């Protein structure tokens, strides 16, 4: 929704992912509806797109332990 209220029926999930080049540093205050935040590891985000959904997996740099993964359905 334009006011930041989540809409589980018609809303979309947004991935904001930036771990390249600049040094890691803490975040400011979280934005409404933020699900996961981390500043301890560089890595890559693997997105697997399917006909009716998607999967994601954060793969951290070697030696780091932060991980996140999940899936969602398209509507």
C-alpha cells in the first residue's frame, strides 16, 4: 500500500540487496515492514524464478554465518 501497510493479497515483496564494494556498516532505524537485515557479511543473493513463485537464498562469503532463505507465491 502507498502508506507502507503490507498487502498480503495484492502487494509485492521487494529485495534491497547491496553488498558490493563498500565496507560493511550498521543500519539506521528499520523501515516499516522490514523482514531481515544484516551487516556482518558480504555475499550473493540467489533468486530462482518459477512459473507461480520464487525462492531466494543469501549465500555469505566464506567464513561468515549469516544466512537467509525462503520462498513466495506470485499472485
